[in-house]
C-alpha cells in the first residue's frame, strides 16, 4: 500500500480511497436453507474445499465508488 493510486474509472481521484481488508471464512452451507452447517479453519478444510486465494485488499474510489483490486489502482497511479 505504499504506491500512488489513481482511479481507473474517474481518472482524476488520486487521494481519496477506502481500503477494504478481505477476510475469508470457509463454510459448508445447507443447499436448501442456506444455513451454515460447518465452519472450517485454514488448516482443517475438507478435501473438496479449495482455500481462498484472492487478494488481501480491495480498494474503493471514494469519489466514484469503483471497487477493484489494489493492483489496478496502483497501475493507473504509476501512469502519468
């Protein structure tokens, strides 16, 4: 998070952003009711449950509301 950002949508915002920390929770749900049946820990996943491999952070532009991966905002921030 120590890189300049620029919003790829509105292309003018370089200073106002919301940093969203993503914390995943692995669960097994009842397909009929949507109720959580079981929660898994990171080292106790079932054989058919793939662990979350997405980004740790998302960024939201506080001017236009766009939410994207941090890498996207950094890539546009480095262009100038």
